[in-house]
């Protein structure tokens, strides 16, 4: 996907005076050329991100989900969290979604949550759906896939896969279930998540929550997005 295929989140998001975002060659991208980086250039707390701007993805409509796969790197220690997401809006203050990424702790864990883009991604909290058993040190590239499938009854299936070692051209569905993050269903009764499912329309993207400290960085490469077409 080209840079023009992405739209930066603006409403109640960290702006360009606080977070620079764009192509970079730092961080030894998996393909050895360039990747997308977020850099906190002034102190500030909140979220900066992009959504896919391609036709049929702005948003994904019709009670449908899809998939997103990305190589991500928490570049340097700190309280920042690189994430991929399916969100129900473009206003960062109010948008809720299914969010997957590396927690803002040291060492990080892979966390799947159902909550606000504007809140930190931590391994504990009422919005957490699942947490990896393993810890992950800062700096390695980690490749994750999030599958969000809305079924005919309006319930949402959620599956997470990790691709290890990193594969720059992964087939859809490649990867293994991460111990601690089993496939689950966000049911209509709210038994799993404590609230009714998010059925869309969904905006699909990546970004980073920043805890406030200047100099934090997050990197993304080989982001691949798919759209659910049935049922």
C-alpha cells in the first residue's frame, strides 16, 4: 500500500506538532528499505494513527469485518504502544474498536482489547480481552494478524495470529495462535467482553498510543488489509 492509501486521524488525535509520521529508513525494516514511523517530537499523551483510505475501506460497511496484518516494532523502551485496529469511528476521543498491539509496559505483552483508541494499551484493565503468556522485549519486529468476523447474528469472532519468523509476503491466514490469546466470540449477551459487540462500520488502521514522553517511536511495515465479504 502506498502512502496515499492512508488517511491520518485528525479529530482529537495527536497532531503533527506532537507526532511526526511518515516513511523512514530507521529501524532496519524487514525488507531492508523503508517503513512507516511514528515519532513523539514533543511531550504529549494520546493517540496518533492512520486508517486505510481505499474504496470500500472508508469505512468497511454492511456489518462486515476483515483482517489486518502488520509487522510492528516498539522502537526503544517506554510507555508507548504500537497497535493495529478495527474502530467504529474516526474521532479518537469517542472511537471504540478491537485493538491489538504491544502494551505500554516493559517488557511488553501482546494485548487484545475492546475499547477506546484514546486509552492506553496495558496488560490489565476492564477492556482487556486477552493477553499473551509471553513477554516481548523492546525493539524486535513482531508480525501480528487480527481477524474480525461479523457473523449473521451480529456476533463478532476475533482471532489473533503471530507470524514468526517475520514473512514479508505472508499468505492470508499464515501464523499460529499466540499462547494466552485464544480465538473468541464477542457475543450478543456481552458475556465475554461485558458489552454488546461492535458491528461496524469499521475503519481499519494502525497507530500508536503515547504515554507522554518525548522521543518515543513506533514502526510499521508490510501492512496487509482484507475485507469480509460473507456472510
